[in-house]
C-alpha cells in the first residue's frame, strides 16, 4: 500500500488518471486477502496485486475501461478451479471495488496517509464502498460497506552489531516492511554508507542502550555483535523487556555459554527459551546474504503468526 500511495501522488503530479482496485470481500480459497490492492492507469497496472492470473488481468482491463467514464463500482469475480494461469488450485469468490481516484476529492486524504506512512504513525485507510470515498482515521471504522486497511507502518527492528551480516540484513528487511535501527559500539562500523536503507545508525556502548532507545513490546531484536560478552550484555538487558521477537546469531555452543550466564543472573527459563538461537531458519546458508535471508524469513514467519495469519496458505501465489 505504501507504493500505491506514492504512485497515486506521482500520477496526479503527471496529470495521469488512476483507478484503485481493492479486495473488499472474499469467500473460499483465494490468493490474497481483504485490503489487497492494485493501482491501474490507462497504460495498465502500475503497482500492487489482487492475486494474479486471469482474474487480475480481467480486473486491470475493466479498470482501464472504467477510467474513461471515471466511475466507481464493485464487481464480483469467481475463481475457476481449472485456471492454470494462477499457477495454483483455487476456488473462491472475490469482490473487488474499483475507486476512481479523483484528485479534487481525495488529495487531502492521500497526502495525510502518505504523511502517516513517512512518520511511521498508525491509523487506517478507510474505503467506503457505498459512498465511493477514501479517507483516513486514527481508529478502525466498523460500518456496512466500509473496509478499514491499516496504514502500512513498518515493524521496528533493532540490530545490535554492524558487521557484514547486519549490513545484508538491513537490505533484506527494508524490502519486507521492517524499519531497521543499527546499534554498534565500534565507531568505524557506524558509517551510514554501510546501511543506506536503515532508519538510524546509533554509536553507543551496549551497556547504555536502554538510555538511548524507547523500546516497545512490539519491537524485533536481533543480536549479532562482535563478541560473546557483548551479545550477553545486550541479551540480558533485552530479556528484561517484552518484545515481538528476539534472536542471537551464533553456534549452539555459544548459546549454551550465554544461557548459563543468564541463569546465573536470574533470568527465567521462560525468557531464555523465548530466544531464537541459533537465529534464522535452517536453509544451509553460508554467505552473509544467505544468512540474512534465513533470519528475515524467520522474522516474517513470527510476524505472520502474531497477526493471526498462516505462514503457509492452501492457495499460494507467486507475488
């Protein structure tokens, strides 16, 4: 949705008319859920997806056609079980809403949403399919014909350590909805050039991080410093708090060494067992980039589970 909002503004700046197409209801097995959207211009798809295959192609064609009349409407689509273009076996129903993005009506709302995304402030994009309108709300709106889509605020990740894997991890996580802050106690590893996609890079002693950062219970913590003792210092401090995810890079032997120190410091077994260590999903990774992908995959899985989503769907799509 972030890319869609940006492209709406870019299209308006170029005097290009666009249609926002959103899944507002579904039944059965479908590749995307309610709120999934795509943006279409007279030249075709700009960005986003409602699931791919023939349904998406038909929706794009219908969106292009509707731009000439500047009309908004809802359309029902049935997914064919034998539709091989979807590269899956699906059978279900999709209800798509086509909203003509009238700049004179929706510019204020779109710019507000864009500002909320940039400032990483939560809220909801409210699509009213009865009145064919788009607005912003700080809280979810529950009403007939209204779909409230969470503003795509990235999840915060704090990565302790600025080495090669950290650099690769920031690059990967920034593309899948995470906002990364790197914390490093070696000045030479805090050059922002190493982390162009990072939200921030902090130079600090690891013992002082609690005074510099306002940690939240929904934050993700990744620990990959340049020494066992540093890992322990950060981990012991972070386990005093609640977080969505906490992982430490290293071998099982390292994990056992740190765990024993944690027990001696009074850390409970429940807290110790909450740590993902060794970090990441075992995919046989070797290079920093491969290790980063394995860690990102584990974090995505944890995030999906926390949202009540299934990491694996009966109807996977190549999205």
